């Protein structure tokens, strides 16, 4: 049905085109589909035509590639350094506002015709790619970035598995506009600069000799090349976004400190959440927070992880680390990279896919390990996040409601796994379940 409708639409416009040609009846003013096809076939049989198309493609592809790469580079720099974004913003506004013809004339004076179409294509593509990629980077989920920071995920892993999925929809939006603009502006620049063997030169000569059918034919070639280029760039983009490069992780070792919490207080918007919190967490012990919801369990874990700063009091480590002790954390939310498998999510913090698979297989069915996490049930996703937290090398392991969404059997498997994988670390677990570890202490509040 869709194909029939599409064919009907194409036939409708061809017939309308032919009717306009018949009504006009002036080949100099207007050329119909038949005259255009005749002119196009004549060009296709001319070897010089293919050289012309290839040379124009080379120039415009060079400008398109330059605009894409430079736009990505500037977007990453602007995201990293806000001052750079403020400095670049007027430049991007200027590039978008100045007519293409003005740039073409100036560059023709400065550089000549040889590189004109490439430069113009790059200038047109640059702001579209820059704005969209920067917006994509800014749209990255802050909770995912917080997770990556706590679990010490490498910059390489963050780039490919957190930032890249966030940028993808914005990339598609940029390409849908940028490729068409690159071809339109590039051919327009060729008409102004008239480099040898170019589509723009063909259009200009057709105009000089009033060959309207040739104008339509060269325009059709431009449209076709633009469509093919967009498909090519989209295909390359899809390949890049599907690519899953190897993960890297830093393996560090350090002695486990004793943690002293002294008179800590914390409030939000004037509402006090934690008051006069004092505690000592001995190295290698397992502690539980079993206080009611809203009593500040999550806030305490976030303070210990360095994600929140107390208004009063202090946290002291003995022996004192250079910055913070190595922390792994299971958040209240799963905070998984949704588009990637359970194995890949754990590999992001271990750089060991084989070990990740072995650990996950202890809590999940085999068929779930390679599915994207967005296709897993809530309980499965929770177990993936638990394995990721337990496998992250750390001195202090913080688990916030690790059994959310788990049935009794899954919960018992999770408890057994946690006991076996403690590894001598200090563990603090916030939960509502009565659990018994081989070596544990209850901490109320």
C-alpha cells in the first residue's frame, strides 16, 4: 500500500510537470521531464560528465568532512570549557547570518576558485554540526555522569558509552540539514568561482546558452548526489554509533581506611535531613542502614561517596587517602547504559568482558547477558547494577536499596553473591530487609 501511494505521488508530480511544460510551450523558459531526460542522457554518455561530477564531489565532500570534524572538535571544547562557548557563539551567529554569496566573493578574492566550494561547504556545515553536537553533549543525563564519576569510569568509556548515545539524535538532526546545505552552497560557490570541470560550471554554461533542459538536468544531478551523500553519511554514522570499542579501566590498590563521621549535618532547602551524625566504620566490616524511608540513608551514602558536602561536621579517613577512598556505589536508580548489554555495562568498570559475564551468570539467566539493558526486567536490571558496583575495584562499597524489585529467590542469590564478593572491603548497605551476613553490624540512623 505504501509503495503504491508513493508511486502515485511521483506520477502526480511528473504529470503536473509535463502539463506546465505544455502550457508554457517555451523551451527557453521551461523544460519538461522528457527534454530534461534527453539532456541528462546526453551528459551521461559524455566521459567529461563523470569527471565533472567526481571533482565536484571531491570538493564538496572535503568541505563537508571539514565542517563535521571541526564542528565536533569545537563542540567538545565548548562543552568542556564554557568560556570557549561564549567566545565562539558570536562567530557561529555571524556565519549563519552572512549570505553565502558574501563569503564566496571574499574567499574568491583571498584564495581563488580552486578551494572555494570546499570552504563554503565547510562554513555552511560547521554551525549546524557545532550547535547540534553541543546540545547533545549538554543533554547527557547528569545521573549517568555522576555514576561514571563515582565508579571512576575512564574518559574513553564515558565518551563512547554515555556521551555518544546522548549525541546520536542530535547528530541525525544535524546531518539531515547539513548535507543538503553543503551541496546547495557548494554548487552555488562553483557558479561564482567557475572552477574547471564542476557542476557549477555546467549550470553557468547552460544559463549562458539558455539551455533550460540542461539547467534542469544539472539540478537533478545535484539533488541526486545530495541524497546519495546523505545516505552515505548516515550509514557511516550508524556504523560509528553501533561500534562497541574495547573498554579500559584503571586497576588500583590501596589499604582500606577507617572512616570517622563527626557531627555531620545536612539540609535541603531549609529542611534538615541529617542531624548530629556520628559514626565509625571499621575496615572490612559490613554495615546496614535500616531506618525508615526519608530518614537520610541515601544522603549519608552520597556524603560518604563525596557527592554531597555536609554543612557541618567532617568525614575523616585513617589512613588518609590523597583525595577520597576508592568508592563503588549502587544508586537508588539502576543508572545503566540502556542501549548496551549487561556484560558491556559491567565491562565499562572492569575492562574484562569474560569476568563480567562470569559474575553476571551467577545472578542472571544466560540469555539475558547479551540483551540491551532496556529490554531487561526491573529485577534483572537491578542485579546488573549490583554486579557492576561489586566488581568495581574499591575500598568502600555503598549499596542503596540493592534488593529493589527482586523476588525472594533472587534476593537470596544476591545476598550470597554480596557475601562472597566483599573482598575485605568496608560495605554499607541501605535496605529494608532483615539480612544476615557472616560478619556484619546494624547501624540505625
